[in-house]
């Protein structure tokens, strides 16, 4: 009872009108500050969202990891890969960069993504794997700094694609994004709620531009895959 009484006393509005006005403005200011990162993400990304049928051509499609089920792409990830396959078959991209988590030996998103693509007809020499795409910023920063990607089509679900576009833009990639459809299930709603919180980290990453978790030497995989595409190999 004493604890509840103390809590009510602490939450009690100020006694004076001026105090209540200040408290109200403080709440409003806090809400505005909390929404600024989300507003930035939407403002940066909205002009660059497209459908598969009308997205501009680019050398590279980037597919972000979205989890594995028993070593195979989850349904969400499979939808992303299906969109990449559609873009490749339409001639809108020449190389597919799969970026995901391979932080432990028993979990390998990029290789599972590669197998899915090659099983669906994409030549193996047109797929490049980034094994250290531990989060969206790492994937974007490594695509630019390690793999030399300057222009790309990003592929993810609608709840994530805006943040991916904003971060890849901050990393220096001229990107358009395709937000693939998804069933509005618990995962979808959870992902949407997570994006509100992730927007703050994204804004910080865009300002600070930290080095990715792993930043090694330049990897020529994308360049080699593009050269193979120009030579008509595969």
C-alpha cells in the first residue's frame, strides 16, 4: 500500500497551472523526439520504393537475411529471394548479393540463400555471399566498403525495406527498394513494432557511420560476378 501511495504521489500532476503546462510540453516534446527517427526513415525511403515491375535496373540486387527454418530460408526470406529471382529473370539485375548471419558454424544464412537461388535457376557465379551481414547497417556498409556496390535494388519485407533504404543511402549506395508482400501474421506485426524501436539506432548509425562488426579487405566477388555476366558466362 505504501509503495502504491508513493507511486501515485510521484505521478501526480503539478499543483500550479504553469507547472501542468510545463509537464504537458515536456510530454509533447518527448513524443516528438521519439518519432523523429521514424519520420526520417520514411522521408528518406518513400521516394525510392518500387514494385518489381517498375523498379529501375541496377547491377546488383541485395537480399537481406530473415532467418532459417531447419537450415532452409524461412517463408519471409524465401519471399525475398523469389523477388530477386524475378528481377534476375527480367534482366533488371545481373548479380545477387545475399547478406546475412554466419556468426556460428551451425547457422549460415548466406549459403542457404545461395542454395535457394541456384535451385531456382540462378547461376552460381551470379550470386555473391556476405557472411557478416549481422544487421542492416553492417550489410549496407559492407556492401559499399567491402564489395564496392554503388547502385543496387534492395529486397525485403515492407516493414523493413524503408530502414534498409535509409541506411544504404547513408552508406553511399544509390538504391531503390522492393518491399515484398507478406502475410500479416504475428511475425509481421512484431517486425513492424520492432522497426519503430530500430529507427532510433538507424538514425544514430546514419550520423555516426560506425565500422561494421567485421571490416576486412576489399572482396572482388561482385566485380567478378559482373564480369561473368558481361561475358555471358553461366
